[in-house]
C-alpha cells in the first residue's frame, strides 16, 4: 500500500508540473469579437497546433486502462473578449446515442480558477485548488443540431399507450420526469453543448449556476473537431481571469464513447503551459492549418 | 477499504466506506411458496413510479420464474459465473465477495447488461427445469421444478451501487436504511448499474441518469407498507424494519422471522452486500440450488417453515403477511389470534391463527339453486 501511495504521489507531482517537453499552447490574438464557436473558421489558421499526449486515468477507480484516444491536437485563439480552444482527435465511431449500454463522445478543458496562485492538481483540482472544467458532449451537440431524441427516436419499435404528461397537469406529471423534473443540468434541453463546471478533486464536479461556456463540435470522416469558448473575464468568481499576457496552465480529458469511456474511465493530460497572447503575432513558421479548415463555417455537420 | 461486519456471511469483509448501520433497516420478506407470479405487485409499482418517458423498460419490482427467468436477461448467472465457484459450506462464508473479487482498477466485480437484455421482462415464465419422463411421480423435492422469485431493490447494508458511484450520488438514509439515488446529482455514468449484482438500478435514456426503487419512502414515512406489498393479492409479503442483527427484538415480526427463527433468507448473500429483502425458500426445490441462492440455511429454513402449523408464534408472524396496509412494528399472539401493533404500540390488525371451517349447504334456498363445485 505504501509503495502504491508513493507511486501515486510521484505521478501527481510529475503531472502537476508542466512537462518540460510539452510545447506550450499560446492563445493567439485574432480579430473579431464575441464567442469563437466555429471549428471551421479561418481564425484557427493563426494558431499553432499543439499535440497533447493523453494518458489513461489510472489513479482512482474505476478505470479504463486502454483508452482509445492517445493524442489531441489543440489550438487556442482569443479576440480580447473570448478565448477559444479547438480540439481535434481521431474517432472512427460517432457516439451520440445514449442508451443503457452506450456512451457518448466527450472532451473537456480544465483551467485553474486562480491563474496567479499555486497550480492545482491536474486531476480535477484539489481542496482549495479549484478548477474550471468545460465539458463538451456529443449528445448535447446532437440535441442542438437535430433536437433531443424521443423514445421513438432511440427505439423505433417502442409503443406506449400514454404518458403521465399527456393526461395529467404539468405539476402532477412532474414526479414521472425524474432528473428532468429537478432540472439536472446533464439531462437535456441545453442551449450550449458545453457544461461550465467547477471542481476541487474527483467526485466534486459541480455544474455552475451561471453558464458561460459555448462551443460546437463537428464529426467528419472519423475526426472530431470541437471548439470550446468562454469569456476571458467575467463576474463569475469561479472562472479564470484570462487577460492578455497571462501565463497559466490548461488540461484536457477525452472520452471515446464507442470504447465505453465515461466518468473516470477516460484519457487525461497533465497540465500544458498556456499563454494568453498579448497581440496578434505573425503566422508562426511551420504552422499548418487545422484539418479540413477552410476559413469558412463548417458544413455537413453530423 | 474499511473492514465491516456482514452478519449474513458471519465474518468481516472489505467495503469502501466505514460501517454505519441505520437506526432501523427497511426490509421485506417474501414467502415464495405463496407467490403465483400474477405481477400485481409489478403493475402496482409501475403505475405508481415508472410510467414516465424513458422508464418504459423499468421494473423496480419484477417477478421472474426461476431457474430460467431473469430480468435483465441472465442477471444472476452472469455475475455468478464471473465470481466463480465459491465454497458455501459452514456458518462462516469462506469464499470471495464481489468486493474481494474486484479486478484491478475497479471497486467491485460487476458488468453492465446489454440494452437487449432488458427486452423481455418475463422471459422464461413458467419454464420448468425439464420434462417429466415416463414413470415420473411426485416427490420432495420435485423431480422437475420452477418457482417464482419476486424482486425489488434490496436496500443493502453495503450497497454495491453506492460504493461504485464516483460522485456519491447514491446514499443510504440513516432513519430507515432506504437507498436513494439523487436525481439532481447523478451524471449517468452507470457505474451503479454495472456494480449492482441484482441489476436493480436502471438507466433512463430520456433523462440520461439512472433511477432505482425508492422503497416507497413517502408511504413508509407515513407508517404504511410499500405499494408492491399492499397490492399483493397472495399476501406473500410483509414489509417493515429490521433492528440490529446482534440484538434482535423477538416482538418485531421481521426481526423474529429473519434473526430469531432464520426462516427468511437473503438473496445471494455470498455477493457480500448484506441485502435486506428476505425469502422463505420454496419447499419443493432441490437444496443445492437453494443453498446457492439463499445461503447455507435454506434446508433448516424449510424445516422450520413446514412446522409452522404447530408453532403458534411463527404462525402468527407469518399470518401478518398481507393482513394490513400499515407497518407492523411489533406483534403478539393472544389466544387464537395474532395482533399487529404500530410504532406507538397501538393495535392495527388482528388475525385468527386458524380460520374456522365454513360448510355451505348444497341447496341455496334463497336463490333456489344447487351450489356446485366449480373446480
């Protein structure tokens, strides 16, 4: 047990410091204003793609020792008001249908709430080391693009005589609506496919009362391209202040639903250095535009 | 892992949390010998709690035919197969619990059923173990057999669902031991559905979180038994509370039947969850099967049960089944009657130990008709 504890501590310490070999992610200043939500927008050409190695989560149970996604390619830009992250990864199976034995694709970005204080644990923070976790879910994206699936959508051959909400008042039918009736934020009916959350260690993830994170995900030819964006500064005390010039860290987690990844059964990254650029630099040498980027809004969304 | 005492195993065992027994434990006893699988309990539960969208396939209460009926498909044989053959002899269980058998990186040994496993709620209904060959005759135990197994959430003392939830969305109430799943906290990971060996946690694809039996807590808080219990036309159930395993109250009907007389046994106690629904085993089923399902006390439980006719207190406790919608906290045999009392010792029901025979005349004068035996 002692040996395990030492190994876990060593892993945490190693992960808590940005790896020396990990290239920093710079959020490049780009023109424009408002949320940066289009994965196909031309602004991403200004940003260098950083490859982030993903590790299996093996510190706490339960685990998925062999997650499907090994690397993410990440870009970051900001327009002075909003900061956006474009995350890309190969995923041959589109997982948006959630039933008993299927799970959805997801990706999350993690930032320390206090960008000037001690760096929190990369594993969803620690008591006193609060992190902001913005999690995009393919199922939410599907809800927004096509509407939330009905029972008939999920099970075409299903038949029911009637439901309580068809014969009772809304108040009387509410007990039959389960999590929807108590407005569980992960259920459905969301305006954004991104959950704006905070945590101080695993098991403590809490959806914030004020939701500021937006985004869009597009799956095409076996690649997910997901943008997650948030205001750089807000009045939310549980959000980082990402003013130009700030140097902090960013972390990532990804779930391949087709590989039964959910919750702590995931791939995660150690902290990656993040620099919020002060001004729009010239295009870096060797930078390549993101996969499929055309400068035009993405089409053929699935 | 903490070390906790599991009285059903007769030993300490590992559990992720410290032992904290509730003030009293919600419990239910089923007399399998009286169940006819009419599913009235199932429908009562369904119409009360799970008629909403996404709950179509949910049966917080179900009745299945054993050995070939399951809901979901193969729930018990799947987990028994994963656990492997374990020694079941002796008063102290020497085998592995599901917590002992957890693979690396897991809290408990489990599996997530496939969607299609829920497609046939009453598969195997009335299927017998085999055909009756030429020369077959009635014997005990029966040569070929089946029986009905009603099931709800076991509101376990050491719940697998609770232990596996990474978010502590599942909690066990201090006041009555009912295990509840917080609908506002759950995030639909289905670790609970994977972990529960009884497969009594269900995922709602409409709300994207899991749901489970709530022990009819609004009724129980008001002193009334659950819907599945009060609707049972066969009067096979009693629901109430268990006290401390090491200090049973012989005047509490559930303590008396479970702890004192040991006539009602837990379902698959070897899993290590200390489940709190208890079964009077079917008298006609071969003992090896019963030992696997209900533990080593199955044969003694049947012997005790078969002698209940001559055992006034035992008979009295058994006759409280289905006798009142209220919870009998205490009981007493008085003369030729058993009396049930509520928590404040007020009488709530009185049942004769022996129903007097009624003889009807062959000719009904009032209706000017002969009574015939319709059977």
